[in-house]
C-alpha cells in the first residue's frame, strides 16, 4: 500500500512538472518575435506603399501649394499654437469646424500608415511624428513664402502630426511589424531575458 502511494505521488509529480514545462514553452513561443513576411510579399507591399506615397504627395501638393486668390484677405501667419484651432472651434457652422480640423488630421494619417512600410528605419511613434512634423513645416514654409493666398500655420502642423500619430497607432505599427523584421534595441537584453526552462523529469 505504501509503495503504491509513493508510486502515485511520483507519477503525479512528474505529470505536474511536464505540464509546467509545456506551459513555459508555450509562453516562450508566444513571446518570441514573429518572422517577417516572405521577401516577395515584402517587395510587393513596399512597392504598393511607395506608389501610394507618391499619389499622396501629388494630392498634398494640390491641396496645399495651389494659389488661392480668394483667400488672400483671410490668410495670416500663425506662429502661436492653438490660435487657429480656437478660430476653427468658433466657426458658426459645425461643418466648417469638422472640415478644418478633421481635414488637417486626415491629411497626416497617410504619413503614419505608409512611412513604416516604405522606410523601415522610420518605424516608431517618435520617428513618425518627427518626420511628419518636419515635412509639414517645410510645406507650410513654402506656402507662406511662395504661394499666394496661403500662409504658415503652426496649428496645421500640429493637426497633421496628430493624424500621423493616429494612423501609426491604428494601422502603421502593425503593417511595419508584419512586413519588416522586428528591430532589436539595446534594452531588449534586459527586458526580454529568457527564463531558464527546467529539465524534463
């Protein structure tokens, strides 16, 4: 009787240890970085994203760099963040408010979606926001200096950057990780240290 009890406990202990090993292996497999897409798929997606970026650049130029003589009396340079946004909010028609604020936000969304796919080094929330802000500052500067009926507006840059932020968080981050190999940072050696796996009984 005693031998049977010991034998039963031994079998139970071995089964429990094996189950723990399997659970830890499943956890490690889930935490391991996913392999990037095949090379052919990556090339096709990058070409499609590049074509979309070119088309977006054409649309952006048409929307921002075309002279507007009718707007000459209404345009003024704004270097104080929030001033134009308050003006947009004070519009008598709610549709005009959504048109101004929503339009500027939507204009930045393609940056957040396409940049991580076209340029792997641009992946990362901060990088996407900085690149978008730099590009839009350049566009606004050209508007203010060369385009009639247009003016530099820092609030437009802010809203465009918010749009890029949303585009990256909603879709660009996932696309970048699915197409390109995951980047390895120096801090990963501390935050992703592998746990020792117990020996199988």
